[in-house]
């Protein structure tokens, strides 16, 4: 009986040994197959675009740990454990220098290119950013002077076709608190006087101060710079009445060019290029002082006529400053275009409700320039019936910073920017 029992036990052990040997060989075989599959999978994955925002930094690799000592029974390696090894993949970026736009609302920007990295802030749809590098997963961008990262799938190089903003009215101007820095603002056809605009396919761009915020938005309008603007006519006044003063457009005219081409400085430089340089310098100075800035134009051409520029400013800014140089050649100095002392004009809306604000802003800007050592023409004021003034519902002024004989070097431009920013502070009591 005992012998029979021992035979049964030996049979069972033999069967178990054969099973174990089979399992070990199967495990080794599966390991080889799995390793091959893993390599193939990783190669395929590296070639495919991932449609989701995810971490780019890890891949899981299955590793079988074996005991190199031989078994006394079957002389095969023995599987002792199984572990998962995480391997960091090297991030690389192709360098770029391009403007890109956010394609979705509330997109995270992160400190590092990983979904586990700290979220620094969120960007809204349409926000314009500068992209300095990219790969399939992540883009390296500059936001408020800092290098950060955003999922590549949420960026496009195509500017939004439209982003009309319904701004809510607030004290001292219209609130743009709901908009992110870099938001592009098109003319909303529902806004007052928008229907009088003829050229309005372009957009203005909003920039927000990082620190010492004053919650005041200054519209900086680089004069001229609209291709084809001089061949289109718009109403001088919203009600169709004639101009009460002369100027580029004669007194008594009911229409004026949508945007004039501007003059040329004595050194051959176009006024439009100088006003653009001036606008960028003023933007930098205002942001540094805590003002938000609405930039009407940031390139050689923006498809916004003078009415569109004014109406956008009316609905998204606290004040509107248009930058110009006069067409005379006497180096006359700076001055603002004041509201004509003509009763019919001052009684016409929206001039009737705002002309005192225009005058106060103009005087403040001239005072700031004077304090900064800038040459001032006469008493710093010249009355002029302008399209901008005629359509403005916020404090709005055309400031002439000299004429075609005036110096427009970088040093002069920077000095003018400081003087104008001082003038803005005088107007708002800041």
C-alpha cells in the first residue's frame, strides 16, 4: 500500500515538474514576443499623433527578472519576479518664431511640458501667443514675458475669423475684465455707429498689465496704416451733417476718406511707420505702469477704418489716443486736435455728451509731454472737426507729436511715450 502511495506521489510530482517546465518555457517565449511587440508598439506610437492632451515623458516597459542560478531539477532559469520600469523620454523641440492662437476656452499653460506640471494660468480661445518651439505634443510659448508650455493641439497659426466682444459698461469706461491678455477684438455690428464703418475685417488686440493694475484700458491707435483706406469714403458725422472746419477734408464736406495714407517725413520715412513705432513704445510704457492697452494696429496694415477704430475703442477702452504727426515742415512741436467752438457741432451727439472729456484728455496729454521736456506748439491745441471726435463716446483725442521736420529717433520716441503716459496719469488722477 505504501509503495502504491509513493508511486502515486512520484507521478504527481513528475506531472507537476513537467507543468512547471512548460510554464517556464512559455513565460520565456511570451517574454520574447512581448518584447518584440513593445518595440513595435513604441515605434508606431512615436509616428502617430495623440489626439489628447497627455504627458509625453514616460513609456512603460515590462521587464522579467530571472534568477541565473540553475535549478537542480530542470536546469532552466527560474522566474522570480516581474516589475514595471518607467523610462523618461527625452523632450525635444523644433525652434520656431511664429504667432499662434488658442483654439479652445480655458486651456492650461504649464511650467513644464507635462500634464503633471504646475498650471500657471488658463488662456481663452483666440488668445494670441508667440511660439518659440514645438513638438507633436507640446508647444513652447512666451506669455507675459515668461517661457511656458501648452498642448500643441490647442494652437493654430490661423487668426480667428471673428471675435466680437460684448463688453459691459463700467465706471470710467467699459469693462474688459472677462478677456484674456492677447484677446482679439473685432467690430461688433450691433455696437452703436458700427453700421457707418466701411472697412472692418481687421481686429484690435488687448494687452493686460501684469502688476500694479489700475483696471484702466487705454486705446492706442497708430494713425494711418490701412491699405486701400484712402479710396473709400465714410460719413464725417453720424447724422450726415457737414464738417464745420477744414483740414485734410474740406469744410462743408459730408464724407471723408476712411483712412488717409498719411504724410512722409523729410528723411523719407512714412508717417504710418513712425506712428506704429510710437504706438509700440507707448504700449510698453503704459503696461509697465499698470494700464491695460488696446492696440488698434500692430503691423503695417490693419483693415479698420477710422469709424471702426473709434467704435471698438468706445466699447472696450476707457480712453482713446490716436497718434499722428502733422503735415507741416516747421518742426512746430506737439499739440492736440481740440473740439471746435461751434455750437451746432458741440450740440451734436455723441459730441454733446463727451466733448468736455475730449478736451480734458487733450490738455492732460499736452501737460505730460510738456513736463517731459517735449516742444509744444502754441498753446498745445488746434480745433479740428475729425471723424474720430465725431463718433467717440469716451474721452478721445488725436495728438499730433510734431510734423514732417521733427526728429523721430528711438530716443525721441521713448521720451514721447513717457510724456504721454504721464499725461494719461494726469487725466485719470493716477
